């Protein structure tokens, strides 16, 4: 079999060191961002011409260097930050109650498997050995669930704080040039990306080592208890994504429909009462929600790989270095992403607007290329030359180079999904330009073209996922699929940096408009935002693709743990689960879409009321009542996030308990197959409509100018399309990937209970 070149002691040192490097790097990036002062003191011009501009301000050039602009920016940033913080605290109070209640459920269900016994039990996979008692497995699973949940909430909160800290600073830097603004926004995104990746890795590493003190040689029980970490991470992400998504889109739809379509005022105009709520929404939905979501994916793919490895030769032979292969991939990912980030912030300068999008795309290409080399190195030093992997009851012989291919194919499939997403959602390419062109004949044709684009955009990503599943399963069974998912997420720090950059730039543009800054600054922030829009779509593509692989790996671990030999679709028990599971993403989407619709309805009525009843509002002599709009979004999202959350969390419990593990395996397969398709099409349709609107507004090409300007009929049709797409791309679509992952990881955590006591209805009849 051979031994790994890397010693266990060195593994114990390298993983936390990589995590600490990630944290230190993010602190350094934050300190660099904090050099931009939000005060009205006149900044000293520096002589460096870096990023294509000297540091004189546009206002000085135009003779309107009003120091009040800086004060206004600071005030607006403060209002956005306060709104986002108060929403997250309100949300976390409700989620905290759920977290404690669900932790009790985890303990009761898992403890009751052996009637809360404190005696050692025969192991599930090695009956000749004794494993730790069921009661302690229940306790440790509950603790890891709570730790995963807290880390997820912390990730979301940190991301939001960083984004609200950076938005006004990005606006102020835009006075010096687009390059300066880009670096500020990107560095802020990097702070979030590296903190999240490093925290996720460090907490998981610490949990494994602490649990090992009790479990000792019982690695089967140890890593089964660790799966609670993934469940905690994803369950919090669900509420963050749904709650944040409802908040942001209720405000966005309300602001757009009344402001742009009815009143013909620009986006982010300070006269619009919903404008602060809209900017708060960018932070609680796109930043806090995305942070929790990708942390959940990372935690689950690591847990799925560790569970399968624990019952393979790595676990049986207690080979700690090979066991930590998933964590070593993540550690290498942090180092690779650190080097990649320097390409955007230090090695190359952005000198013109047209260089922004290529710079962001290069981040993906560079990180993928470097990570391929990194994976090869880790596979070479951390794995024995050959070993066995658990494959549904048998042990499959695998070589270390085969595992390298599994991780690499996941990594490159992620890049393919990213670029296909970009092709279908960027206004630089024909699909979005065709959607924009269809606005000539009104909103109806715009909607038809947008829906067709979304459906078509599913084809290549599904082939990419299918090929990576086939290759990785052929090479290394379910463990291969788990590490392929981890490969896709190995560059999570760069992915999140690119993703967080979008909402920060969006907020920066909003602040520039509200502070009354010159049109040239707004043009620069709009250019940053347009690039960010596309990268946000790429980020969602990554999240959905990795969710498909993660949930399949978790599904495989669940089937093994529940002792199901084969999942036979022709069995009625399985088929009814399959067809119900395929329906669940539609039910879930209906709930979230309707929630956005009803919240937006209240928002539209409130914005209309203020325009109609507050004298001087349209003239700009009176301030609108921003607080009421913020309250409408907050109340709606808190109330409306509970039913979709309950649907996802209760389905596996009800199906597993009453119908048994075979029906539940059908439900998981059905939800996975249908959920991935809807998620990709919803995200890309919404992204295309948004960028079609921006294409018309920017008027950068001859074709775009024939459709404009703002306020023209084609532009109004594009705004309606964008408004329909908002809940698709920012609420339903991104939340669906959590649905498929969360149901799978929950089924895995509760598998011992379902295998022992599940299927009550079939036992009675």
C-alpha cells in the first residue's frame, strides 16, 4: 500500500498554519482598505500615478471639490451599516431559537437509536470492533451542529460588516480613478473570502482534534459526529439566504417599479424612500447570505469526504495525513488564492474601465491553474501510492494519481460553469444583447427571451457536472465525488472575493448618487457594478455546481450509513419519493417568490404613499421616510423565511421517520436532479435581465444607444424584466442549492435513527 511522504506531525502543523496565514492576510487587506479615511479632512495628493491616475480628485479638476460630499458619504454608509446590523440581529434572534430547538432534536433522535445507552456498541461497518456509545455520539453530533451553525452565522455577519465598511470608501476612491476604486472593492471582498475560508478550515480542524481526545481509535464514530458541523452550517445558510433574499428583493422591486418606471427618477436617487432599504439588502442578501451558503458547501463537502474516508483504508489503518487530505486541499487553496489576489491588487494595474472584467476573470483562471499544480503536490505528498476506498459495502483499490484527477476535474468543471454563466449573463456577449434587443417590442418579448436564455444556459453546466460525476465516481467511488466538490470549492477565497466585490461596488454607486457626486464618478462606479453583476452570476454558478456534487456525495454516504444496498427506481417506495422530491424545489420556489411578491407589494404602496403625500419630496426639498421602508423589508423577511425553512428542515425528518430510508433516498435523488436545473436557469435568467437593463442604460455601443436612453419604452420594458428576475436570481435560485445540500446532510446525520426506527407507516400496514 505504501505510506504518505508527509508525516502526521507535519500535517498537524501545516493545516492550522495555512488557516492562520489566511486570517493574517485578510487583516492586512482590511488595514489597507482602512487607509481610505471617511472624514472631511483634505487628503494629501501623492505623486504616484499607480492604476493609471494621479491622486488628484475629479472635483478639483471640475472646480466642485465640496468637502460636504465626504460627510454625506459617511452618513449614508452609517445608515446602511445600521440597517444591515439591526436586520441581522433580529434575524439571528429567531434563528437562534430554531438552532437550540433543532439541536435538542438532533440529540433526542440520535440518542434514542440505542435508547440513550452508555454501553459500547458494535461498529456499523466493522461488527467485530466496539465503537463509542450512542448517547455520546448524540452529544458530540449536537455540539458539532451548534459549532457549525455559529461559524456560519459569524461568517455572514463578518462579511456584512466588511462590506458596509468598504462601500463608501470605494465611492471616495472613485474620485481618484477607476483603478483605485477597483482595488478598494476587491481588497474588501478578499477580506471576507479569506476570513471565511480560514475560519471554516480552522474550526473544523479544532473540532476533529478535540473530538479525537474522546473517540481515540473510533474514527468511524468520530467522523460521523463531525457531520453535524455541515448540518449546522447549511441550516443557518438557508435562513440567511432566504431571509436576506426576501429583504433585498422586496426593497429593490419597490424602489425600481415606483422610482424608475412611474416617477422616471434615476436608480439610487435619494428622493426614493426605498433607496436605503435597497442598499441594506445588497449586504444582508448578497453578502451575508452568500457567505453562509459557501461556508455550508465547504463544511458539507469536507464532512462527506471525511465520513467516506473514515470507513476506507485511511480510517481503518488510522492514517491521519491521508485522512486529512480534504483539509490539506483547503489549506493549499488558501495559499493559492493569496498569490492569485496579489495579481489583482499589486502585480497589475487597472487603467481603464474595459480592464475591470478581464481582471476579475483572470482571478478565476490563475487560481484554477495554480490550484491544479497545488492539488498534484498535495496528492503526491499526503496520499499513499495506493489505498482502498469504501464503495457501497466493498473496498475499491485506488491510486493517488486517480484521486488527483477527481479533485482536478471538480476544479475545472467549476471554471467551465463559471465561464458559461458569464457568457449567458454578461452584456458583452450576444445572449444578453438579444434579450436587450427584444425590449423594442415591450416587456412581454423581453420576458420570453429571458426565460429561453435561462433554460438554454442549463445545458453545458449539467454536462460539466455529469462528466465530473462519472469520472470521479469511476476513479474513486463516492469519495471521488466528495473531493471533486472540494476541488470546485478549493478556490473559495478567490470566488468569494469576486462575489463580494459586486455588492460593494453596487453600494458604492448608490452612495455616489445619494451624495450628489459628479456624473463621471457615477459612470465609474456603474462600470465596477456591471462587472460585479457578471461575477456575482459566476459565483452563483459555482455555488450551484458544487452543491450538486456535495449533495450527491452526502447522498452516497447516507445510502451507505442507512445500509441500503441499491436504490431501485422501479420499487414503489423509491419512485414515490423520487417524484415528490422532484416537486419540492417548485414548492420551495413558489414560497420564496410569493414572499418577495407580497413584501414588494407593501413596499410599492409605501413608496407611492410617500411620493403622493410628502410635499416637496419630488423637488428634493424634503427628505423621505427611509426607516418605514427598512421596517417593511425587515418584518416581511423575518416572517416569510420561516415556512420555506420549515419545508426543507422537516421533509427529511417526516419522510425518514414515517416512510423509511428507501423513500427518503428517492426524495433526495428527485430534489437533487430537479433543484439543480431550476437553480441554474433561475439565476441566469435573472442575471441576463439585469445586465440587459444595464446594457441599455450604459449606451456604450451603437446598438445600445438605439434602445435608450433611460426612460425610453425599451428601457422601461428592460426594467420590468429586471424586476421579475430579481427574486429569481437573488432569492429562489441561490436558495435552491441550499435545499438540495441541506436535505442530504440532514438525512446523513439522522441516518442511524432512520435505519433503526424509520418507516413507521410501512411497519403498521
